[in-house]
C-alpha cells in the first residue's frame, strides 16, 4: 500500500513539473488570452475651407479614452485663428461639445477630451481670418 502511494505521489509530481515547464499548457484547449491594444489611432483629414465657411470631418472611437485634435496646417497661411470643435456625430449632424475660436496651425493639440466609444466629428470654421479658400489639415488621435 505504501509503495502504491509513493508511485502515485511521484506521478503527480512529475505531471506538475511537466505542466509548469510549458508557458500555457491549456492554450490548445482554451486559447491564449490577449491584452487589448492601447495603441492610439491617428486620423488625418484634409479639406478646402472657404472664407467664413466651415468643414466637418467624422471619425469613430472604438475604446473609451482621450481624443486629441490638432489643426496641423493651413495653406495659404492665415494671419488669424480659426474655430475648431469636437463633438458627437449622429445622422449627419455634428454637435460640438468642446471648442476653441483661437486655433492656429501647430504641432500640438489645440483640443482634448475624454470620449466613450461612438461616432464623433471635428468642425473647422472661419470667422473672418481667411482671405481666400485655404486647405486645412486636421489630425485626430484617439483610442
């Protein structure tokens, strides 16, 4: 009886050692768990903005988190600021929640907000700074 228990104990120990040597011995049965990617997405939008006009660009947020909006370029350059806003997009309507009327082309974000998953929009507008139609570039970085 004692010998049978000794063999059983050795068999159990050998099984545990073999299983612990594998990185995930049950992955073939249950798959390997994955960690969601926290790599942000950057969308770049270009459009022609007429004097006293506005442009709207839409994007989707997949994971709740920070949204950063940057007016990166205006060509030809303007001497004054432009309006820049971000908000929810629904059925073709853009409802601005966060905005500035003092956006000038720069490399760092002029707006940031925390947003939940959903459809959003960025609005660029001119209140008299543009003398001619200008090409604007906006980047939106989000999760």
